[in-house]
């Protein structure tokens, strides 16, 4: 385009273990009504949220990571057991949406969490999250009334 210059800037996305200072940031992100609607998940009170995170961090079967963008806490990503199957889930603050951060974070997480298969559930209207999963190799397994169920198999050798 004449008079316009386009520049693609890759953002540095890294993962690290969750620390206690991350929890208040996660709490604020989950209070965002648009984020709650997108995930179809209601916001929790501070007490309920910290109790929930306490259980998560005490559970040796989970893998929890904080997503950092340029050193700032952008959200979290985890794998956990749900009904005997290993699930993956993530939550980013809205200011980090639409920038490829979730895809980069999930790709990095999948090198850390190598157990397969992995499953994910995505609310039907959250097409962006479904695209993130598919870009990282998840395939549609089932279309349920409320959501899509996706699966990542072990790579073929």
C-alpha cells in the first residue's frame, strides 16, 4: 500500500513455573466479563479463586506454567487429569489476544508436556481458541452440544 509500511514484530513468549505473585494477575484476567463469556466460565471470588489455585498447585498430576510476553505475565497454561484423560487448558489476559501468543505458548508447552494423547474442550463460539489448538496439531474428535472436543495424538515415528 502506498504510504503505509507494515512491520511484523515477533513477541518473545516464554513459559516458567507459576509463582505466588502470578495469582493476583490471573485473578484479574478471569474477572474480565468478555474473557469469561469467551471461555463460558464464570468469574470466581478471590477466596474461591485462591482456593482453586491452591489445589491446582498442590496437585502433582498437573503441569502448570505461567505465560510471559516480554517478561510480563500474560496468562497461564496447564495440563491436568479430567475424567481419567489428560486435558490441556490456557487463559490469557484480553490484551494478549489476537497476537499469536496463545499459539506460541501452546507450542512451547507441548515440548514440555509430552504425554499423549492430550485432549481439549473449546466452547463452540470460541473459534480463536479452536484455531490455536488446530495450529498446534490437535484434531477435532467430537462436536458436542456445547463445545468441540479435540485430541492431540503422539507423533508418528
